[in-house]
C-alpha cells in the first residue's frame, strides 16, 4: 500500500517543537502498516545522504503541474475532518472522502511539474525544503517500520552512484 506522508509541526512536544510526517490513510485504513507517523529526526539523515547524490545536468527538465492543487486538497481534507467533528457527516462518509482525497493527492504528486531544483540549504524552513525535495523525488519509500528504504527520483539520471 502506498500513500503520501504530510508534514506536521507540533509546537508543544516534551522537548519543544518538532516536525513529523504522517500518512493520513494510515488512520482510516485497517490494512495500513502501523505506525503511520514518523519523526523527522528519524528520516532526515537518510534523506540528506540521498540528496547528497544529486547531480543535475546543465539542461533543465520542463514539466507542468498546478502548484496550488496539493494545498487545495490538504485544505479539503481538513474540512472533511472538521465536518466529521461537527457531526455533519458520519464516520463512513468521512473515511470514504478521506480515501478519495488521499488518492487525488497521490495523483497530484505523480503529475508532471516544473523542475527548477536549487541547491538545498538545510537551514531553510521545512516547507521550503519539502518543496525542493518534491522536485527531486517522486517518493521516498518507507518500510513497514516507517524508515526509508529507497527514493524514487523524479529524474533517475540525477542520482549519482
């Protein structure tokens, strides 16, 4: 089963704010591996090592994507959750809609996009880093323990051996 993990910032953790990634499908699909949330500190060293393999040729890759589509789907997912919490829809309807939105998010993630990949500065804010990472990778595949096992590069030729 595949899904797209979405970043989440917790402001009041035991040791201060932290970032985690959650596959929202994991909450609602009983066959989804557990856990469905992983701390950024558990995956970041692996991602940094994989990004260090990035070698972009002088020619650029031209693709197209609606950059706001993902934001609209994330907002739509939150409205579904709010509607459920407000009692406007039942659990079955909530789950159906969330799976539908999850599927749309996956299709959006695999759509073509403009690839202007800057060098990554790991001191940037997480949203900016994630935007760059989405231009480098189609997916970072996690194992059942939510640890990275491989990256699917947007352009496989960009990965140096």
